[in-house]
C-alpha cells in the first residue's frame, strides 16, 4: 500500500476508534509497529494513552445520578440522556488468580454504572438487566464500554439503555438495562415512592 494511502487509512481507523492501539493498527495495515509509530508521528497523531487523556480532559456533561468516583472505569465521553463511553483496564485485583480471566461482576459493574451515569437525573436505579458475556476478558486488556439511551418512557420514569463493551474491535459484553429515574418528582426508597418535600 502506498504511504499516502496508508496514512489516510491510519487516520480513518483512529478517527473511527480513538482507542485503537498500535498493535491493532499493525494487524489491520499489515506493517510493523515501527512503521505505525513513524506514520503517527508524521501525521501528528499521539499514542493511544495520550488520545485517551485528551478525550478525558474534553468538556462533557457532568454525571448527575451518582458520584463520579462510584462509576467503574473512567468516563471519557458523556452526553446525558444520550450516550456515554468509559474505559476500564483489567488489573490483578479484577481477575481470577489461576486463569488471569476477569471476574464477570467487574464487566457488569462497568456497564451498569455507565448506564446509570448517562441518566440526566439526581436519582437513577437499575430495575432490570439482560446481559451476555461474549468472551473472557484477560489481565491487561482495556474494556471500552459504550452506552446508548434508547428510550425514555412513562413520564420520564424509566429509561432503556443499551451497553456494549469492546476490547479493541471485539465485542466482549452486551447489556440491556432498564433504569428507574425520579424525574425530580420523588425518590424511590424501600419499595415506595417518597415525595420530594424540598
């Protein structure tokens, strides 16, 4: 492939997926990792860690439904009541010691907390979750979760959220969540709706 065409293809892959690694690009473009690094430098495209940092520093909507430190993974993009993206790196404390495979509840927690975080309301709670683990995730892999609000119904009291988690280009987890939202009218507590008296 001519250099100019390779540069165009490289830029397009990174535009479509800013989290794509140099190793994944070598596989797609069938060149060495040194060539990818040189091409990126010529095009002025930073490495994946720097791209993630830049995305995280970008201005995006603030999470309303829970404290930011309670979101599992780092939110790098958020449009309330529309969509969100988070990144979660699998570390030693997230895997089974014998197999180095991630424990499923960490993948679920990333997707579930992102589904709650994308809700534009002070109170948001998971009502139901229909989830599928599509392949094991291993130590050191980066999970990129993308959540999309599909509908808001019943006078804004429930939202349906789809969440897809990827490692590279491969989908590893899929979840459909129904999230209860207070819509500013009351708080759900102990099975009853408590009126907001403030």
